[in-house]
């Protein structure tokens, strides 16, 4: 049996209240990332969990950013970014980049190295995805940056960090049997 696909009504038409949606999304665990950029518009960074894989051909991620965020104009103009996936030892850094701390203080709290795009990679991140923004889509209050991955740095010596139920949780890496 085949079902016809019909467009879904936007959430505001479906009657889903904003707080109900936010509470439900708190139950969706996700990796914690610091998104960085550097270029003509300057250096900036923010904490994000709204990051995911789109495709592996070409390797592409998406990153969501609120258009009212203070860092938005910098990311919009630079058109490059680095997705730094945090380890469990980066919780305080995540809070720093997620707050109202001055950009110089954020970057001074850790060691960074420029990737090919010029965007800063966090030393000791689980993974750093160096990207060029290839497309941008606007939905509600946010822009979705579709980012083609141009380089990757990995570190397998740490545990992961996820955000679930409005709290951080470490992910302990299980050793695979020999």
C-alpha cells in the first residue's frame, strides 16, 4: 500500500505551543559543539547543539543560528566556520561560549589553531569540521547554514559531551574487545 505524501502544516498552524515544543526538544539529546569563524568580519564563536550531518557526497553539515544572535553578522559575512565537537572536559568552555562573555575572553580560555578556511579549531576537541557555507535557508527566527566540509581533525582520546534534559552528560567511550 502506498501513501501519498502531503505537506505538513507549519507548527504555528498545528496549534503546538512554543513551551511545549521547547520541553519536548529538551528530550532530544545532542552533541555539544562550539562553532567558530574567522575572516574579514572578525573572529566569533558560539555554543550549539543544532548541528547535524546532511550528506556524505559531498560531505555536508548543517548549523542553525538565530538571526538575532550577536555573532550572526560575523558568520553571515565570513561564510566559513568550524564545528568543534566537545569532549566531556569542555563543559565550562561550552558555558563560556554560550553566554554573554566577550569574544576575546572566550577564545583566551582554550588553545586554538586555524584550519584551511581560517576558522579556529579547538585543540583537544573530539572532532573539528572545517567548512565553507554553501547555502543558507531561513526558517522562523533562524538561518540554517549548509556547510561543505573541507577538512577534519579527530581526537579519539576523550569522552563525548551531550546535552539532554537541559543538562550536560558525559558519554563514556566503551573499549571494543580485541
